[in-house]
């Protein structure tokens, strides 16, 4: 395994303690929203930074954070965060032993609730320890004794030393004991007999916390500090449905001193939709704030800050612009479209081999002998749009000629170092996903030196990251009955868009987005399953979604491919007009590439 592969699989905030997260944390607008003294729901794909933001609410992370903004922000946060990471074993119904447990009625639900309660109780103890040591700096053993006795009694624990560390140990011991009981039940249990249910199975983490926190505040003399407490449930897409429903209902009506900070995938379970349609359901904008970690205008700004921080660790005297260079397709120099510019030369080169481009220019009254804008309006409405198309077609088209025998169109296989390199590309290509971006920049730096990163190295690392991403999403489990694979669906979409960009007809705005207009057939449901899982992994990114509204299904939504995937399909990093997914999957488009095309994908 390559070092970058190891890094890709292990650089996950889930596996880092809060102090480690704080060391590389970059302030963002999403974090500004999250620290508001209100309920919040963060939505985003895997690796987009949800866990980092949630852990940065905790006291250990805040105390370890040393950036310029840190002091002001830390003083402004008016709640204590109780961070709870979702454990896949909470969802008992999805475990290998679920069928066996079904013989015992509701016992599986009790086990699931017990697992959640136990983890929340442990998280609360850790938060109490952090508040006492980092915020209050109150090490009075009598106070900890009184608090611990309360917890032992409230949570029906076996007698133990009344200290918070021992309370946590006792919770862990009980978890282990219940796990052993479950295994014994599965192998030896008789479903005809009554399953023994312990009294602690009926505990409820919400009512317990509502009871315990005011007593903690009384014991430590902070009843008047007006700070709230935030239950921060991370990665709820892995949580059992009963917990998701419980938490989203709680966004409307729980104790006033409790906040809920929840994170989940972009598409919520359809089982939750009805909760928000009820008369007393929580409403975005009133009862809670939704934070969508995609499509934000701040993503490129955030990516630039992250790249700059990684560069500074190795070469503090340089900048991202100097180290990675610029990309003429995406930079915005004032003379980009002037006679003699790089783009002007690309146009002339393309005109020599692409008759459809010449026809396009004639259509818009542009002189092929001097393809420059004659007005600012023409620059904005035509030249700005065709710029990436010209570069890509000139790079890949061998010839595209109208002859007496019809159109003759052929592409040439080429590596794309000139198209996919430069700081503009690096800021865009990961769609604001910090995990991918850290992997990418770290890999480029490892293969470069103080003189800067060669275009070829940048492209090679981009392509390698793209292939790793493809391999990862191809291995996501889907239903055995599904006749489609991730690779098939991705290939259909990518090849369709590639046809618009590099096909026989020059298009000012080739389609690079799609709308999900599939019917309700069984086959369409199979494609929907792949889309939904692809969205959760960041392969497909929702566009045009309401900032303060939840999404419960893919149908009716507009998507684009991840820019990281676009590299393999030779697509510009642009959001262009929309195509119908029905047309992409089932129909042959009129602007097809001929059989001479050499489209190298996967």
C-alpha cells in the first residue's frame, strides 16, 4: 500500500482526538453558523468536514486551537458541547445477528436503546470532566464525589468508587456484560421463555440529561452562567431509524437549556419527512439552522486557506499561486480574450481542425480570422462561456471536418496535465472536501521540491486521487437484486457529458449537470439507490437546493458529478446546463461521438 493510500484511509477526524483536530483546523463560514446558540443540522457527504466541525465545539479542541480567530470565538460560544459519535452497532437490525434477535420480540430495540444511552452517558461524563478541569478549574473532590454518587444512582450502576473516571469504567463494564448476554441468548436462548430485561434498559438519555445537568450546575455553582448544553450527534446516517426520529422531533420541544447539533448525509431518510410536515414539527429557519456543506461560494476560499496552511508547513516563504502556478482556463486576467492572448491562440489552433467551431463563430457574428469580443456584453455572454470548451476541444480533437461523405471526427488520446493543474483547479477540484484536499496537496508536496509543483506531477496526483475515489465508491454495498453498478451509472453520465464537450458539434455550454426525472419502475429504483449512496459519498453533488430546507429523495433534484470524478471523463470544472437522467441512461443523444473516439475512463 502506498503512503498516500494509508493517509487517505486514516486521515479522518473520527479517528483523531479533539486536540489533534484543532491543530489543522481552518475557520469557515459553516463553523460560524454552527456555533450559534441554536439547534443546528449539518448536512454533507463523507469527508466534507462535518466531524471536524462537531469536534471543534468541544472544550479540549477549543482550548487547543491557537489561530488568530480562536480567542474571540471561544469566548463567544455560549454552550458546552457533548460530542457523541454514532456507532454502527447501535443499529441492531442491520447487524448479522438481527434475524436471530427477531425471535425475541422487542429485545433488539431494547439493546439498541441501551447502546445509545450508554454512549451518551459516557460522553456526558467526559464533558463534565472537561468543564471541571478546563473551564471551571474546580478540583474540589467533594463536588466530584457528590456528582458521581448521583450518576451511579441515576444510571443504576453497580457500586463503584464515586469518581467520574470510575463511573465511565462502570458503564464500559455494563456494556461488555450486556454484549456477553446477547451472545449467550443467540446461542442458547429459548424464544419460548421470557427474556430477562434489566431495569437499566428502561433508562432514557434525554430525560436523564434533563435531570442531571441542573444538578451538576448546582453542585459547581454555575446555575446562573446562562450557558446551554449541546448534544452533538455525529454521522446520524449510520444511526438506527428510531434514534433519527427521536432527535429530529427533539429539535422542536425539549428543555430550554438543551441544544441539538446533528450531522447527517445530504439526503435524509424519507422516514423523517413526515416529522417536519406535522403541525408541531420543527421548521428550518425558526426552530433550527440547516448547514449544507456543498455548493457554497466560500468553498474555494476555504480550500485556498487549507492549501496555504499546508504549503506554509513546508515552504513558509512561498504562496499557493507561486508554488502551483495558474491555469489559463479558469484565471480571470483582464486581457484573457484579447488578440495575441493564450486563449486567442487556442481559438486559432482549434479553427484549423474543427469546422463546427468555425460555424459557431459565424452564427454569433464573430470573425474567425480575429475571434475577439467586440463588446463587454459579448465577452460575458459568449467568450466567458466558450473559454473552457475551446481549450478542451483543442487539446483532445484530432480533426472534426465536414466532408462530402459527412462529418469526420476523431479524438486523440492525451494526458491532461495542462488542463488539470494550477491553483484555480486545486481550489475547485475537491468541492471543498478537506479530506480529499489534504490527501491531494500532501501527495503533490511529497513529489515536489521548493521550486514548485510541476504540472505533470499535479495531474498525476489528481488522477490517482480520482481513481482511488472511484475504487472506493465502486465497493459500496448495494442490494444484491440491483442490476446496475456504480461504475455503469457513472460511466453513462460521464460519457454523455464528454460527448457534449468533445462531440462533432461545438456547444457554447455543453451539459455537465443532470436532473433526476426517473419514473417509479423497479429498474429506476435501482438507479435511485446508487444515486443516494453516491450522494452520501460525494460522487454526486446536489445543486439548486434550498438553503433552509431538507432533501428526502433524489427525484426532482439537479446534480453534478464531483469535480474529482470529472477528471476521468475529460470534463471542464464548470456547472453548465442540465440534461435529463432518463436521456442519459436510456437514450442515445444526437451529439454522439463517432466510433473513432478514444475515451479512456476508469
